[in-house]
C-alpha cells in the first residue's frame, strides 16, 4: 500500500516539475523573442534614419512577428510604409491597428498623414480630429494635441478652408505656448484665415514683450494695412464698404491696364455693390497674376490677402 502511494506522490512531483520547467522555458523564450523584437525595431529605426526604407520595413515586419501584441511596431511599420510611398499598404496596416483602439492618437495621426499623401483631404481631416481628441501618453498629451492642431491648420490653410481654419485656431489661441515663434505662426495663420484683427492682437501682445523684434513689427504693419483696406469689416457702414471696395477695384484695374497695356478693355467698369466691385477686382487680379506675375511685389501682400479673404 505504501509503494503505490509513493509512486503516485513521485508522479505528482514529477508532473509539477515538468510544468515548472515548461513555464520557465516559455518565459525564457518569450523574454528572448521580446529582446529580438526590440532589436529588430531598433534596427528598423536606424534604417529609417539612413533612408533605407525597404530594409526598415522588413525589420519592422520581423519585429511584429516576434511580438505581435506590441502595438508600437505596426505603428512604426505604417509610418515606414508611408515614407516609402507604399500608401495602400500603410493605410491597411494602420486601419488594422485602429481596429484594436479606434481612439489611439498616434495611429490616427499616422493614417491622417497617409490620406494627405493620397490627396484625400476629407479623410485626412477626419483622422486629424480623431487624433486631437484621441488617447496619448499621459506626459505628452498637451504637446501632441497642439502639434496635431497646427498640422491640421496648415492643411486647412493650404486648401483655403478659411472657416474651418478659424475654428481650429480659436482653441489654439488659448492653448498654444507663448513663445515668440509659436505666436508668430499663429498670427500668420489668422491672417490666412481672413482674421487680421486677431493677428494684430497677437502681434501687439508679443511686441510688448519683444519691442525690438523686426518680424513682429512688420507683421503688425501688415495687419494694419489690411484692416485699413478691408471693405468687409463688420463695423463699417454700407457707404464705407462701397468706397473701400471701389478703391480696391481702381487699384487693381490700374495695375492690370499698366501690365497688359489694354486700358481700353477694362476702363469705365460699372460700380454697383461692394460684392460686385470685389468680384471684378479678383478677376483682374488673377489676370495680373497670370500674365505678369513679375509686377507683383511684397507691397501687394495686403491687397492680395484682402482679395483672398473676400472670396469666401
């Protein structure tokens, strides 16, 4: 009776030992594959810096194969694919990643950049917004969201989406750091959005802190010229709007006649409403830009910005 019992005990002990050994071996293997995955990912990052994109992509793929649950590796693979111009595969890789966490900030930003390269503005804008309100590392939330907002703002400015641009700039005005470079960037974007008054406010605030900064002073002068020229400022009377719009039309037609030597074709223009005056001015300005762009100088920037702002 004792011998069978001893045999059973020994069998149990042996089984426990085997389980313990298997567990140790599994942990060792997992540790080693984790190290290999990290090594491959580091290699991929090094290859990216060396612009060896195809090799970097293979390194990131191998890292994923060794440690599939690490979400950083497919993110880096998606970025590498985008940089290499393999946009459809980059999109597919990042969409798979977002299936696991739709609000991951970094992944949404990465796929937004893919859509920018594909020329898909609406899709890019959607993912930029998800990135802004997405999840970021706790110590990097504010910085990351500001970066995404500025990147989206630049995209909106490029596509002349002034109302959407202004909507992004308003929260940036309160959230952005107060350093001179950031504030000047913000002021320039407000000008592009057709809001010179807000740009002027930023320039004035910054000049109180940096009174000798030439770039800020030039920016303030520019906004002042725009505000004095702009016929669509809300505080103006209808008469003032008409007079300003007529002045702009006269300036542009004078430039066009000098540039094209065709005064007989564009003189005696009818002047009806501010909107009609401005529409005619924009038409003739486009003629000048097409036929004699060399005649346009930095001094014309206030006029050009006013015409662009009134096109909405």
